[in-house]
C-alpha cells in the first residue's frame, strides 16, 4: 500500500494509491466493515493505519481500487509530511559508503593525508586503513540521534545555513515503527516496521569533521534540516526486497548516481533490536539506513550550491526534490 498526507479543501487528509491516482482514506473506510476499533482515527493517523494487519490493509486497497473508477480524487492544494516523526535515529549500515565518504573528506579537507592515502591504495589495491570504520562499527549497529523537528517535505526549499559552504545530500532508505519495542529480537523488531520512505539527510561537511572528532558526534553539521518523501509504502511490500532496491540522484536534472540498497552490514531487524536493548521504542519513531553507497556528494566530489535542485529517489518507494537557496546572511 502506498499512502500520502495532503492538504485538500483546506484540511489535511490521508489518501491511498488506487490505479493512476489516490483516493481519500475516509471514503474507503466508509465502505469497509469489520475494521479494528481504532480505524476511525486512520484518516488522520498514518502510523495507526500502518499498524493494521496485512489483510485489513489489503481490503482497503481493494476498496480503493473500486472507488478509483467512480471518484476523481481532489488535487491536493499543498503537500504535507506523511507523519510527524516522534524521533529520528540514523544508522550507518553501509561500509562502502563509510570508506568512500572518508576518502572524499580527505580529498576536500585533508590535503596532507589525501596523497598518502592515494599512494597506499594505488600500491596495495586496498582501502586506506584510516578510511575504514572503527572496530565498534563491526560489533554493533552505529547510529546518531537527529533532529526529528527539522524535517521538510518534497518541494520545500532548503536554506543553506550561514555557517557552511559545503552542503551535501545523502540518499537513505527510511522506515517508521508502527508498534512498540523493548528488548526485541531481530525478528520481532523487523515485524514492528510499519512503512518505508525516502530520507535526505542533509549535511554540512565543513562542520562535520571537527564535530565528529569532539567525541560527541554530529551537531550543527546535521541538525538544521532533513527531508522525507511524500509517499510511505507499507512494510509488507518492501521488507522481502529491501536489499534489492535501486535509487537515483539528479542535480539540476542531470543523473549523477544510481545507488542501491544491497550490501548492508546489519539487517534492519538487527539494527532495531540493538536500539531497543533496555530502551522502549514507540510507534511513529523514524529510522534510516544511513547513506546508500554512492548516494552522497562527498563521495563523488560534487557538493550542493545555492540554485541547485537536488532530486533523490528509490524506485518503488518515492522521491524528494528540493531547491537549495542562500539565506542571504553570509558566513559568520
């Protein structure tokens, strides 16, 4: 099931995909019977709908398909975030991204290290050891807590913060919990995922290196803005193939990368189970895989500038397009 939240006729509503368009969930529910007791809240509660049993959602999709032949959905006047995240944790599941991003940092910000690393890799045919993740990364899933209040949607302008001139994009697969977790097994944790979406984890790369070396992790480098796609795809459609997805990155309508979700070091269930150790997780908490290999500008040597339009997406999930604008205040 694909769903979205839009502003239509002056009020927000949730719609589900049907045929070539979308149908209001309220209209679908009006024709359904035998629904769970909380179904009356679903037209305004994306997470509650995603928590419904698979057969119930399948019935909603069938009814929506019938309605699509009878009802012309109202064009939304304003796109909205599909839900308001209760928190945001971002993993780093891909070793290839970690290595290639570290190499990109060296090229741009560490001119004395870059030639040494380049010579080592040319002679040995192996990655420069300092570019590899630290040992803890291989023992447990690593993540940072982001700013869940800083999310914007598809089409929103992204203001370049005045403290950076090295803005980067990061294409990631996002997933949201629909059920609570505590001390979960990987299987139980994976079953708690309600849906998938696309996340752009914007980063200020010229600020990030010093913050990471502080021992406290990213701060101003990450917390100013993130973006999420308008569409959410239910977990049952994605979990069986989440490591087989392919994406794209376009800058100013030019294709610059086609990252894929293959090759994570940890499964989503393992990652969530680790987070839930001694920590209660709640429906509506948002997570992301971390950048897909090749899915950031630091890896490719092309960061963002004011006036750029960045489009990222994952086939079968969704896309996000944002234009970079300068806040006009300069650096401070």
